[in-house]
C-alpha cells in the first residue's frame, strides 16, 4: 500500500501540473516549444531557449563527468587496496550530500573568477574564432554552469558504476586471468560485462544534471538566448521557474511557467526510469542455463539393417 501511495503521489503531481498549464497548451500548442520569444508583457511565450540551455549544460556536464566518474569507480573497486576503498568511496559520495545552494555560492565566489580568467586567456588565442568560444569573458555563463554540474553529478555516476562493477561475477575476472589477461585487460572484461549498468549510471547522472536548479541559476547568467558559445550567459528550464514564478502576473504567465515544469517533470521521470531499468538489468544475477543433451538418434525403420 505504501509503495502504491508513491505512484499515486507521482500521478497526482503530473495531473496537477497538466491541469494548471492548459491555457498555454491550448493557445500555443507545439509552438510553445519551437519558438524563442519570451515576452510576458505582450503575452508571447516560447520555451526553446530554456530547453536549449538545459540540454546544453547537461550534455556538457556528462561529457566531462563520465570519464572522471568511471576512473574513480574503477580505481575504488578494482585497483585500490581494501583498507582504502571505503574511505575513498565515502569521500566521493560526500559530494552528493552538499546542498545545491552551497554549490551555487562556491560557484560564484570560486568557480566564476577562475572561469573568467580561463575565458580571458582563450579569447587571446586563435580558439576565439570558434563558435563555442566566441563572446566576452564574463565568467558567468554556460561554461560555469557546465563545470558546476560536472562536480555535482560525479558522485552519482561513480557510486552507481562502482556498485555495478561489484556486481560483476568474480568468475569473469578469473576466466580472463586464466586466459593470460593482464590486470587492465581483466578490468576491461568487467567493464564490458557491466556496460549496461554503467550506461544506466550515466543516464542517471544526466537526469540529475537536467533537473538541477539553484546552483545553475546562480552561475548560468539567466539570459534567454540560444547560443553555441560556452562564454554566453544563457537560461535553463528550472532556473526560469525559480526566478520568475513568484513575480509572474496573469494566469497565462503562471501557466506557461507551469507547462515548463510539466515537461521538466516528464523528461526527468523518463530519464530516471530508463536508468533504473538498465542498472537493475545489469545488477541482477545471471540466469543459470540448463545444459541440454543431444537428441537420441531415431530408431531404424522395420525391415532395414
């Protein structure tokens, strides 16, 4: 009953978000997600810049966080000595316990000045001609948001990947060593065996980055524009809800923000469901195969030798 109550709560949240976003759904339809005009004064709303900013920052963070998190998981589960594994795992998971607002403050006072210096150096090199490095070095923008999301998703990917590697049967590694494999080759065997669960861990981290609010709001710049530049201030779906919901006037404005929340709710729910299914399929014990004996030869026909 309690487990079903959780599903009821999730369904109630989705229903309430849909009920309170019917006005923009009926007025704009799919145009709401394909246009970039966000003008509450004239009653024109287009959420494309927020979708772009959310997807851009999340993908950028996953590309940076995945190799680091997998390296941590491999070292802790396969290479580190047994007495060091638990402290290292604890220190990594401690990053997940830090509140989002604290990450945002750290981003403003520490990360943004560092990013501003990096952007200033890049702007003086030929790399400044590339579309992803164009723009003035403000420090606050997509690069800072992507880096802070990278730090935030590393503990999720590494902890789940470590559990997936621990679930790999010992016989897989023993068989690799028996065939003359080196230590790194045996690790690659374990990675290949648990690749489905590791993919689920990466998708879980992507869902965590996709729905992050406060830390991204404080460093992304909050400018509703679509730009490929990492230096440009941009906006995210969660950030626009956090910044404008309390100041929104008029039912259409409020329901437009609610519709953004509805889509964010559906996407994050789908991402987390897919990642959990992949992790579950990789962590469950393999089925035992029953060896089948060869079929008996047919009896010779009567009257034959």
